[in-house]
């Protein structure tokens, strides 16, 4: 589980490195993984109902001999601080557990761009 301290450090690093104003809406991407494409597809309606947009469902580059699995990426423009992102992550860990997914694998963030975000 991603700790609150790790999120606080991430926000500080973004402020210092990228210089983004994290008090403004940003594009947050969230990742889930499982060996079953169907199980990942089963959570999409739940996520879309909450305003998350489907981005991709793909097999990542694998090391030789590694069993294949799928990544689901969804995204949403929203404002987070470390505490609210910690809460969102907790919700997604619980969602992954409820649907029997292998894992909620964390998030990434970037500036909002374009009219569809």
C-alpha cells in the first residue's frame, strides 16, 4: 500500500521538479492489474459511473518466462492533496479486493490538456 508519507514526498517532488500547481485540477491515471482481461473489464462500469475514463487495457512488456497479465488504465481530471490521494488509493485497493483483482497498482499524474479532460 502506498503510504501517506510517500504521497507527501511525491507532491513535494512534483512541486520542486515539474513545478506544477497541484492545487489545480490535474490528470490522474490509475492502474489495476490481473491475469484475467475479463475481470478487469468487469470493474470498468463501476469506474466509469464514478467519472473515470477508460484509457487502455494492455499486456505490459514482460521479462522472459514471466506469466502474461493485463493492465487497466483509467483517468480523471481532479484535484488531490496527499491526504485525498491516500483516501482515493484506499478506495481503489478495496475495489481491487472486492472484485478479486490481482492488484491496484497505483497512479500517475500530469497536467490536464485538451477539451476531453
